[in-house]
C-alpha cells in the first residue's frame, strides 16, 4: 500500500504541498497536495500532526520515491506498474521522476 495511487500521483503530491488543517475541536488532519486532495491521518493537536509529517509521513514518502525508482527496500515487494484509474493516459513504464526534486536518475 502506498500513499498515492501511482508514481504520477506520488510525484504530484510531495510533502512540501501537504498542510495541517483543523476540522473539529481537538482534531487536526494532514491533507495532501494540490492535485489530489486527500487526508492522510488525524491527530489530537496541531503540533502532533506537524511532527507526524516530519517524522513519519515525509520519510515514508521518501522511501516510496526510492521504491518507485526500483530500489529494493527490506520488507517491501518490488514495484510493479499497474493501470491507474486516476491517471489512465500515463504510461507508468515511462515514468520519470522530477530530477530537480529527486536528483539525476541513474
């Protein structure tokens, strides 16, 4: 299970685009970026939600980036491209991560 539907959804929603929103008394949520609004998780305080981005969710996002690039991660199955209902016209086999954000691809 990944945070986003496919490599395209992943690249469109980096942690820098996420926000912490108050939705009810003592309920703060982490919402994802611009292209596919979703709620990642909820917390009792704003500080806990912000810390979760820095110490849990952003590191997971970075591991998923490596996974999509083909790295072998302990305990993770190798990435296998699948059709994506949210990005049906994108050829996932030709997906190229943004070099500006992730560095040159080998």
